[in-house]
C-alpha cells in the first residue's frame, strides 16, 4: 500500500495498483462491521456535490470523476481502518511507516551497490516493476529511486524518515532510528538529487533545531548555497535542470532545451491552474477535472508548437491540482488542516508530547513537499499520513487541555 507506485496490473482504462486489491477486499468487510468514518464522509460531501454539478457543465468526464472520487474514498476508508486497528495509537502506526521507509532505504543500497558492481538486474528494476524508470546522472551515475517510480517520489516519501534522522543526529537520544540508520537514510535522500528532496532536508534541519532564529536561517542559507554550488558544478543533470529553469521562469525563453524538462511541466500546470481558477475560483471544477482543464488551457496547444505533455492528470503538484479541482475552498481546507495540526515546540521531557511533536513535524515536511511536487491524491500512503497528521493534532490538543486542567 505505502510504496507500490512502481507496479501496476494494468494501465487502461486506469492504472490498477497492487494495493487496490487490499482496498477491495478489506474495506467492504470493515465498512459492514464498523460503518463509514464520519470525518471522511463530511470532508467528501462538498467535493461530491461540486463534482456532480461540473459533470453537467462539461468541465469533467464521468469516468474520471468516478475513478478519482471512488479511489479517494477507498483509500481513506482503508487508512482509517488501519488506524482503527491500532486503536488510534498514532505513534505506533507512524512507527510502522518509518520501518517501511527503512526497507526502502535498504533496497536503495542494494541498488547502489549493484550499480557500482555493474550488476544490472540489481539496480534496474524494470524487469519486474512495469511503472518504474532508471534515471541516469545524479552524483554516482544514476538518481536513486529504490522501488518507487521516480527519484523525487523516493525523496518525498522518505521526508518523515529524514526528519527523524536529522532529529536523531542532532539530539542525544534515539528516535526510532539510531545514528547509523539516520546517516544512511540522509545519504539516500541526497543521492536522489531531487531539488524537492533537498528542500525537505533543509526544512527538517531548521525544525530540528527547535527554534527558527535568524542565525539558523543564515546557517541554513549558507549550507544550501554551498550545496547548490557543489551540485551545479559537479552534477551535469542538475546543472541542465537549473539552467533550463532559469531560462524558462526568469527569461521567458521557451526554446526546447528549456521546456523539455520538469520545470516546464510545473510552469505549464501553474498556468492551467491559474486559468481554471479565474473561471471557477471558489469550488474548482471537481475531482479528476485537471485533465479536462489541461486540454483547455495547456501552453502546448498555443505557446509551443511541439508535443510535450506530462502530468496531464495530476498537475505535477498537489497545490496545483487542488487549485483546479477543489478551488480556493478545498485548498484552504487542506492548508487549515496542516496549520492546525502543526506542533512547533513542546516540553521534550514529556514523552507523550514529544512523540506528538515528532509525528507532526515529520509529516508536515512531507505534506509541504507533496504540495510542491506530487499531484496524486492516493500515491505512496499519502491519505494514511494525512489522517495520521489530523488525528495526531486532535489528540495533542486534548492532551494539552487535560494537562492544563490538572494544573
């Protein structure tokens, strides 16, 4: 369920991932036994109504809406069931997620060692993962992605583990991972050569200092600048992507060398989201409708005259997709959940509150990265982490109220 994006049973009429089998088997059983989680029903009521309305306006396709809406319901119900099985012990469920992340890291090291030894079957997993790609370049000759379809997905999925690793290395206590594990995890994050992943490392370091003061921001900027200089001058694909981004975003140069990369994908989808928001600012055009908006507003139909269409369905970014499909209301709801669930500083001598903070800040880093660079609502355990983040925040506030009442 968590990290199965590298394999699909079939791709048409939609991509059927391995974990969908678990959803179809387990969700109906627990639905009959426990009923529908009301929190999920409530948050999906408005998207359901909006989606049905926009189907009649032609702003979405029936199959696409049913596929996305149904997928979200199944994934959220399954995630809720999983949390319920652990009696809403959020830290315990989160620990299992971290253990799964560690397995990803170990597989990444098998991939790295195999590449260095020239054993192709050990580093190129396309022989058994049909939605997986080997990406040349990076620091060691390829960009590490373990079992996930893209290096950026690995960097994003490891964000909570990287936060914990930074926390463990900067403190005197073991927090899920020991010092050796923490070091190995951070190295894998670096070897993805994902810009978004590096942002996650920077945010993690800032949060793990327990205070965001000017000196730490300056130190972070110095480290970031130095790292950028090293990567730009020593990693060719990073240099190419940086030059292309500069030419596209700052110089408005739409030559093929600047548009045939991920920077243009983000640029194009931001344009699509902007145009869609101008027409439907409050509620958006319904779940799954970014594909329809893409066909209406893409720059590949006007500004550039060659076929370059990627992330048509997911918008390349959760922020972009929410803008298009749920409008300002949906985007504001998600941002509000993130803000309310964020725990900044607690008494770290209180083990319960410390665990709340760790879960909150770990998942917070991932959610920020996903808003920037992952448009799929259901990929790599995102619904589970979203629910963990929400319930962790609710339980923290209840515990804090009880502590204050005792005082």
